C-alpha cells in the first residue's frame, strides 16, 4: 500500500490537472455556445484539436454527463443536452428562492459600503444602456447580484449559490444569444428593477426587496417564452413540445 | 470513511486518485466530529495514519478550505473551522429559505410514494425517541426533510439541499456530543412533522410553507435549550 500511495500520487495529480483543463475547455465551449444545445460532440476531433489522448476527454465527458451538460448517444458519441422548458422553470424557481431570500436578508444587514457599490453598478449600467453596450451591461448585472449576496452575509446561501453558478451562466449566454431582438427592452427593464430593489434595500423594506427580486428573475427567463423559443426551436422541438403538452394538460 | 475503509478502498482500486480518497477521509472526520471544531490538523499524523506522503493531504486540505470546512492558519498550518451559534443560525436561516419554498412546491407535486415515505419517517422518529437513540432520531428527521425537498421534483433545489447536508449533520453530531439534557432532540419533533405532512397531503401549499418555516425557526429554540447557542466551550471538544 505504501508503494501504491507514494508511487502514484504525483502521476495521478498531473493526470487530474490535465483532466481538469480539458473539462474546463469543453464546459466553456458548451456555456458560450461554441457547441450548441443538441449538437453532437466528436471526441476524436476534440482530442486532435487539443493534442491530447482520448483518456482525459473520456474523463471530462463522464464529469459533464454527471453534471447534466451532455449525454451519451451511442457507443462513443456524446451530445449537448438541449435546453428544456422544465429545466428552465426549475432553475428560475431555484434562483427565485435563493436570491429572493438573499434580498430579504440583505435588507436587514446591508452596510453603507455595499449600498454604494450597488448604486455605482446601476449608474454605470445606465451609461452602457445609453451606448447600446449590452455585453458590458452583463458585467454590472453580475456585480449587482454578487454584492447583494455578500450583503446578505449568510455563507450557506453563498455555498448554495456557488453550486448553481455554472448553470446560471449558461442561461445568461443562452438568453443573450437567442434574445438579441429584445435585448434593449429587456436590459432597460432589468435596470429599472435593479434600482427598484436598491431603493427597497436602502429603506430596509425586506419583503419588498424579496418580492421585487423574485419578479426580476422571473422576467429574465420570461423573455425566452415571449420569443417563443421553446416552441419554434427546430433543434429540440420534440422534447419541448411534449413539455408544453404536459403544461397545457395541467 | 474510517481508516479501515480507506485501506480497503486503496486495495480495491490502487489507481484511483489518492487526493479524492484522502479528501473523503478528512471530510468524514470533520463532519462526524472525530476532529473537534477549531482543533489543529496534524498533517504528519494523518500521513502516518494512512501511510501516504503529504502531497495528497495538502491537495485534500486545499479543497476542504474551498468547502469551508477547514481554515488555513499561517503559511502551512490548517485547522478545522470552528463552530459558533452565529454560523449555526446562518445555516438554519438558509434552510428556512430553501425548505420553506420546497415544501410549498412539494404540496403541489408530491406523489403517494412521497406521502408514504414522510409518514414512515415520522413513525421512525417516534420509535427512536422512545428508545432514546438520538442519532437515529436525527437520521429519521433528515429523512423527512430530504423527502420534502425530493418531492419538489426540482433538480436544482435537490442539489442545493445536498450541498448543505454535511453541515446539517455536523451540527447534529455536536448536539449529541454536548448532551446537556436527557435528549438532544426536540420532544415535539414528530408532532410538527405530522402537521407539515398533513398540509402537503392535503395540498395546502401556503400552509406547508408556513409550517416548514416555523419548524426550522423553532429549531433555534431547541438549539438554545440544548446549550448549543451561547456555549463558549463548543470548540475543542473531541470524541474519544
């Protein structure tokens, strides 16, 4: 055992390092829509592109399968799991719970410094909107939500939120990619809600802050439905239509 | 995972990543309070115990720092995150937010199997409270809460609850260790669970949410009664 323990530790660690890099690379591609939802992943090609063997790719794929980003379709093939309506609903609900709760707590705990950061993020975001820079807006959006989480001052809420971060990011890219046509209106709306939440926090109205935060999150995902993305999408029409049927029955 | 289990695992799969096994070994010791909150972690001792080099231990400790179970002291030292009542209240605040809402959804989505499982867990609580087995009561308590979360049918909520589980377990173990009273558990636990169960079964979402929030809130009082809140000597206790 001694021999195994000592002999394999460094080797395993470097292997783990490479596996990690390959995993990060593919995950990044999926999140930033380099590989689109529903698209097949050619592992041989990825291996050739990255100049690595198939083993680290295999391990990365296993991890991505476990996390629900890809699924194996045939013997060695994989595809990116299409974004389903039910998944979108679930994420939206979970975010509403966590961030609504965080807003409630933040209203009681927030200090002058965090309030100032929030105010700045809103002012700067307004400038972005004026210049039609929607990508830059995303940055200030992140600052707003993260600051609010810190202000809630509850490390367990943060642990949970960190766990969802990748999925939230995925939807963020997804929405900004497919909902370009309504970006101006959505951004304006989001900004109004931010300043609304800010005012509630400043006046320490906890329930108002919670309600407005829940509204804000629900609206973000509503865009996907307004544009009919789940109905029109050719890529995953089958899954989504059956989801929709279920919904209608209810 | 204890030492025997660790050695068994190594023998079974000598090529598995050692860092992962060491991580699980130390995490287990912290959660089960074999390593006392606030105590220093002796890497040399662990290395000797497991008969391995210190590199994988270092990797595991870095990961545990990220998880918030371990704190770094100075350049090379590590200690188990201490517990205090403020941290405990933060945990229960987070639980209130998550589980109250999970109960709301569960009232709409729970199936007959979920109802059965909830009922079964309540019976388990009653049985083990009569036997005076505190650890088994907590197991049954966790089964109830887990089932409510599961019944929400929302994979995100289920995964979020899972990430809190180690901490929930850790505080429960500490309560059992302190043992200031005859029992570490709430005598009215089964009764309150029954109320939540009935609300979910009758599909009263708002009632289920309120009762669940109230229930998690009530745990504060129990923690206070049982001496967890305001106990200065929490840290540094070790199970022999």
